[in-house]
C-alpha cells in the first residue's frame, strides 16, 4: 500500500498537476480492439476514432453504434487498478491537481468512474475535445488551472497518451502495468512505472532530475 504522504523533497518541488488517461491506466479495460476494428472495418493499428470520423454519415452512425456497444460492455466489467486510490489521496495531500483525459465516451467514462469510486475534479472525454494524440484536451486542463504545460505530467499506458503529452509540451509517464517487453512507443516517455506503489518514488526521482 502507498503511504498517504509524499516526501518533503517532492512537496518543495513538485509538478503543479498530474493528468491521467483512464482505460488501462486508472481502471481496467478488456475491450478487444482487434475485434472492434475488424467489425467496424478499420485496419489494425489505425486510429479507429479518426477512421470512423472519415466515413459517410450512414456508415459513421453504424460504426459509432458498434463502438458504443463495445465500450458499454467494457465499462460494465471494469475495476479500479491496484494502488490508484492511495496514490490519488497522496497527490491531493500534496496539493497537486489531478484530472482525467480519455478517448472514451462520456457515458462509458461515467460508469467506469462510478464503479471504481474515483472522484477526480476535471474529466474530459472525446465529446469535449479532439481525441488524443491531439493535445487540445490536455491544454484545456492546464489552462483551466492556469498552469504552464511544462508544469504538468500526463500519465497513460498507450502510444496516443505519450504522443498527446509531447504534443502538449507536457512530461509523459508510461504505466507499464507488468508488461514484460516494452513496446517501441515506451521510449517516448520521460519516465515509466510498473505499479502505483512505485509511482511517487519514480515521480520524485524524475522531477528532481528535470528541475
């Protein structure tokens, strides 16, 4: 369990805000992207949201319904990732702002947050800003707090998360969640961590080095 304190060193020199991805970062996701892409007609590895947006109106509505069905099924089975609650408490005690930026829909996000018992002040879904890797949502959050992007960290588990952080001129953290062989995009991260019990120490080590 993470102790609900942060070292004095981190309190003296800490990021102003930490923004998190949702699926696979704060809560579990069992969404089968390969099956979803195949059913929608999107080539494997391509951005399914971008692909859907490019379709003619009728085909787009059909694809959006398929995506909705997959997301809602995934939302109904999601659980909070181990260590997340304690980590968020520790960040709050250190007066570090937190938010969530996700490519998920507002409805599925609401279900997942309720199931996980997560109370985060600012949550931006794909209905409110262009989806990652576009930096818009991250920059919206920073502007709302009146923080410079370089004072913020974005935490995620996938390529789009790291790319969005870099596009927003923020620090990028990759949550590996036990992956044995890091994917190529992991090299985009400024620092990585495997479990939330290690997050504060990794954050502290990285931030002191980046100052």
